[in-house]
C-alpha cells in the first residue's frame, strides 16, 4: 500500500516521497506543514524454517541484492531546507528563455570583459602574464555561465507553481499570489513582477490574462514566513503549449480566488518588485 502524508489543515493527502523527510511541504490549500515520515508498512510474517529444510540453496539459485534507497533530488544552487508540494518540474527551453531574457548573455559578456580588464591591469603591474590574465578572465566568465544556467534550470524544476495575472502592458507587469508562510500560519502576499511577456509563447497577452509562474522563496525557512519570492512566467521558459497548460491546471482553484480577492488591495500601487501582505482575511 502506498504511504501518504496528510495536511493537518485540510486533510489533503500526498504520496510520500523521500525528499519530504524532515522538510516543510506547502499544501494546495496554502498552508505549510512539517512532513513526518509515515510509519513503515507492516512487515510480512517471518518464514517458517523446518529442521529438515536444506541448508544449501538449490542449483541455479542466486541471492538478490537489496535495492539501495532512492536519494531525493537536491539543488546545487538553491537551498534544500524546504520542498515545494507543487514543483514546476519544467525543462527549460534555452532558446525561448534567452529570447525573453536577452540581458542574461549580455551580463555574461560584461562579466567576461570586466574579468579581462582586471587581468590586464594586473598584467600591467607585473602581477600576471597577459596569457594568465586572459585565462583567468575566461575561467571566471565560464564559471558564472555554468552557475547561472544551472540556477535557472533549478528554478523551474524545484520552484513552486503559483498563479499570476497580467496587470499592466506598458510595461508588462504580473501580479503573483504566494503564501509566504513557513509554518502553520498563512502569510498570503502578492508580488508585482516585471516580465518580458511581449516575447512569451502565444504572443503578447492582454491585461487580465492568467499565467502560470514558478517562484523561489527567499529567507529563513525556520522563521514564521519567507522574506520575499521570485516568480518567473512559465511561458517565458518553454514554447511547449502542453507544458504550459499542465502547470496552469496544477494550480488549485482556491489560489486563483485568493489572487482575485487580493488584487483590489494593490490597484494603483503597481511598482516593480513590490510585495504586498494581504492580511489573514483574504
């Protein structure tokens, strides 16, 4: 029988996964709870061994090694102190992502130029040879590139799927609902985030259009709530309509309702990066 963990707030059940062990899980109802490992299933009754049973295995018999435990997936660039109950598990399509966020490669280029400039200064003062300086700058740019690509990959794989709605098209801004609570108490909030929606899959959306986003949460997971969240629109990371629809459908209806009820509180205050706490009655 499959083992499950239950949300103490609404009773929703989730299939137990090894990565839940010792972590806080965000339920679809918006609450977070500590996932306790379920008790193991009842062991099978012991085999009876008779005195006249043969002590040697029959011909052709071989022992089967126990299957090693499955290690939970872990992020290399993100914290692993909390696990999303609705992770994006989205494979980033780099052509689409870089088309929407062209300043990513531009930033890497500036980093490489800066590294080479710093190496040239050191070489001029006799600290490094020109070849060593060029190599150091190239290594620094390459290391940052690998780190950043891995970070974006893990954002969409491990981040939590959240509802978003377009609230401005000049510039494009989205309002994202997220429960920042880390314990039993809810901490509903709306984050205003600029996004390059003019280049998203499906074309520029109208104000009021619903989108799926994947958010990372920042802060101390043992505190009453996270300090901030960083959502990115799914349609800016893939051109696969089936994947976009999958993540849209994975968002519980009550989260869309919370977002719609909270929008009147932020109308007229649509500042880039603004985070609004909605209060316990939303």
